[in-house]
C-alpha cells in the first residue's frame, strides 16, 4: 500500500483504490491533455473524473499497479493536493474571458503558480486570484490572494475554511501585477521562516499582529 501522497496518489474510502490529481495550472485544460484523460478513463476503467473546488481534475478509482502507467500517459506532474505546501492556485476567468473582470487573473495566477506551487510550508497554504470583487476564486477564505479592481490588485491575507474559518484581511491595494508578485514572495518567505508547524497563515497573523505583517510589505 502506498504512503499518503506517494506517486501523487491518495487512498480512497474502499482502502483498495487510489485517486491522483494531475497539476493543471489555473484549471485550463488543453485539447491534448483532454484526449489523454479520455484514454486513461477508457483503458483503466476509471470510476470517475471529478472537477475539484480548486480547479483541479481528480482521477478516481485507480488500482495501485496502474498508477505509474497513468502518469506516463498523462505526461504531467502531480498537483500539490496534499501535504504541507502551497497548493494549486485557484483563479477565476478574469478579464480574459469574463465581462466583469477588472484585472487579468490568469496572468497573475500563472506567475504565482510557476513560482510557488508545491513549495514546502509550515502547513497547507492556499492562494486565490479573482479578477473582480465578485471573488469567484474565494480569496476571502484563502491564505493569500488578490482581488482585481479598476486601479489594480487588492492584497488579502489570512483567510481559511475548515473547522475554524476566518475571513482574509486587506493588507494593501492598487498594486500592479509586478508589485503583487514581489509582495507575495515577501509574505510567503516570512511565513515560511517564522510560522509554526500546523499554524495557518491567518493564525500566524493573529499571533504576531497585522501591523508586523504590513511592515514586511
């Protein structure tokens, strides 16, 4: 039996089969990858393909002996769906595809994903990017995120769902995309170096004080 996260696999409730989650940045699926997913479903009798809340695609119901073959066919790395790390960046369509979009969430999200996806952290860390105040990427409950407004990005931090939910707090506004990336890196590094194991970013901010966090940016 595989250990948790080994080969990117998660043991299912039946204690026999596994799910894997390919890394699909921003949830944008190419035709080539779609064709590979269909091949996997047919060839390995997959129980289900599930679109997750984080814009990922979970392939559910694989036998352990088939996992390596499936990864070979897909030709993409596993998504960081489990473990103490930065998970896949969740984004909305932004002004690329949505008439309400004020900023380009896909471009900012792609840069954040490229720089930080899978980075080890004190505990799981979720990032969201919404192109307008409708906040379809749920930045309000993300550890770190950005909301697009007419004059630039608003930085939000400290949100979390789960058993002890918290809303994220505004730390800065009217940021350019370049400024957003610089500040994100500063905050992530600061938390990585000073956060306690298992302490979500919002609890970390509570512990050290929001004014101390603002000094970092």
